[in-house]
């Protein structure tokens, strides 16, 4: 894919959604950090359901430690990997208190060093909370980047490096959201809805479905036949 085509993809995504936002609910960098840690292998919807209960009770490192692991675990029990996430959040909160005066560090390497925080989580926090031009690569971004041909790679880290290299700076902060939302609602894993995609003529996916498939009618059996 050439630079001009990538630029047109970004321009169309921007026109379609000028102010994209994270679908996680938060009101501080700390709340965002906890929400993103909880979101690993979980939906934003399930995380928001948990944090709507959690954050009114505890939305600082001190308050979460005071709440305790058992109570925290009960709140997030419906989220995947809830036991390991509870353990990581408790350790993360203690490190924020001990090392950063209870504040979320605005530093990528410092974030990655926190328990339960990987490159994707650190990139999301740097992008969303602190407006740094990093492109976090989750399963949606990974799929869309490869499928469209925008940036191809075998690992999330490879995709991130390529996307940040290929994406002009004015678009880089929002590109993270555009690709996530495109992957979540249109460029789906099993059945991409290409017919409703604003970049379908620019996309290099060879198996595009440009006409909405008709639903198969199920014949109802007549009782007694």
C-alpha cells in the first residue's frame, strides 16, 4: 500500500468520525489505567459494568487497597482472568503509591514495568490519558491493519512500529481509535461488513463482501406434518 492510499484512508476515517473516543468509561488517568488492565481478553462493555460499581467505591490506589483484594475480586468476577487481574491491580496500586506518589507516570517504560501492564495497555494510557501519538495494537487493530494492507506484520509490536511510521503525526492519536472501532463494528473477524465500510474501495482485502448477504429464510414446520 502506498503513502497516498494510506493518507486517503485516514482522511475518510476522520471525516466519518472526527472526534473518536475510547469506549471505556473513566474520569482520571488512574481510572483509565485500571479499566485498560481489566479489559485484556474482555469486552469494554463488561469492564464498564464492573467499573461503574468499582470507581464510586474506590478510584485511587489507596482506596482500592483499602477496598481489599476479596471485595475487588467480587466486583470484577464476571470479567475474564479476574483472579490474576485482581492480583496485578493490587500490586500495581502499591507500586504507584511507593514509586510515583499515587500518580500514573506519563512515561511508557515506567508504565510497562507496572504489574499487569504490557505494551498495549501502556500505549492506550499514553495515547488516551496523555495525548501521546502512540498507536496501541489490540486484536481489532492487528486484524484491520493486516486485512486492509495498511500495515502488515506477524506481531502486535511489529504492527505498532509500522503504523506509527506510516501514519502522519496529525492523524496518529486518533488512528488508534479509528482502527479499533472499524474492527469492532465493521471489519469483524469472521464476517466483515465491507458493504458499509467507508474505505472498502481502498482496502486491499481480497475477499471483500460488498453486497449484504440475504438472510436465509427458515421454513417453519407445520405441526403434524
